[in-house]
């Protein structure tokens, strides 16, 4: 069965029905990737200052405002309330390397589906939803807002850039200075100042040490979740010496070495292991997403299935 090449707006509307059985809220099932027993977890919505009032018996002593207590000469505490909504910022990669798939769907399609499900789930939880959808020539920005209209606008941008990938390469020559993953993270850091949930959906093509620095900066005041999209064929290479392989608009000849397929798979494994280690050290969840399986099923397994 050939892989799905692009998505339509109707496809992403239908993802609303699949946006169930998982949650992006801090309270997670025991088996979830984001549960407290794992190294990575979500901190949740931020706190907003409500009032300064006199201490009452039973109040949490940790909320004591010692400066106000000294100034007013009686115990006072600062009262906070949890913000009722949290901005969710989806970073959706639709660059040329994402235009690859060997079974169910292209990586770009799987990324679009996951972003749509995350947007619908967040809106249902009462959160504001926005995103940055990007390819080599454009970063389409949708500022977070708690409305279905804003989600639909985000989905339109995803569909538009997704379908651009299927256009003949002659009609979209490579830009002189293509947009990089790091440029998108720079933009995200300017939008997500604090208490956002930032979800990066990408194959991490072009990630480097600067990527680690930028993600660290964003994660200092926000929750970050990284979804690494991959295709099973992309982690192994089968073919006879002399055959041609193409990726991201470039073509190579498979070397005449018996160990080359194994070396190729080992190199990919080392790269994935490196980024898993980097994000684990930052307490950032890394969620693998295969193009070969339905996205909704994978999310429910990884998030412990709250249905």
C-alpha cells in the first residue's frame, strides 16, 4: 500500500474524533511517557498572583511574604491561583526531508496528523492553541488563542505547507538561505516567554549543539515536548551496490561494501540515541512517532491511554 503523500483540510478536521484517550495536562496515567515516575514530566499551567492577605490558621507557611510581614507587622501570605488556560505552541516541520514515507504515510503527513490531534485535544482542555508551521522558505505563525477559529487557521497553514511539498521540484527551487530548525526555535522562544507548552514535531533534520541551547532556553520557563518523526525504511537501507538512493533532493550511490546497510542503521541509531540522551538530561520528553502506524494509536500507547 503506497504511503499517503499529503493531507487535506478534511483529514485534519477528522483528527478531532481521534483526539481522545490521551491528555496533555500535568496529571498523567501511571504508564504515560509524561508520568511522574519517568525522568520527564509536565509542570502544567502557570500560577497567577491573586491577593496579599493576612495569614490564617492552616495556610501554607511556604506562601508567607516575609517582606510584607515585616512592613505590616503581622503575618501575610501571597495567594496564587492556577491559570485556567495555558498557551500551547505547536512547531510543525514541513521541510523537504519530511517528504519521505515507505508505508502508511509520509513523515510530513504524520507530523500534520499529530499536530492536529494535539491542537484539538488542547482546545478541549480549555487551553489556548497556536503554532509555527515551517518549511525551507516560510514560517507561518499562528498566535495562541482559545478558539476553534484559531485552531482551524492553524490547520489551514499546515495543509498549505504540506501540499506545497508535492509540487514539482522545478516549481520550487531551493532557497539560497533555507530556514533552519534553529531559526524556528528562536521564533518560538520569543513567543513562549513563560508557562507555555511547546510541542516540536520534526524529524530533527539539521539539529546541532545550537538546537540544544535553544531548547534549553525555552524549557527554562516552559514545558517542552519533542516528537521525533521517523520512517522504518529511514533507519535501514536495503539495496544492491551501485543503486541510487535519494533524500531531501540529493542523490547518492550505495557503496560497494557488504557492511554498508548495517553501518547505515548503526549511524542512525547513534544519532537517535544522542538526542534521546540530550533531551533526557534536560528533562524533556522525546516521543518517537513512526510513519508506519496510525498516529492516534501511538499517542494513546505512549500517554498511557486515558480512555
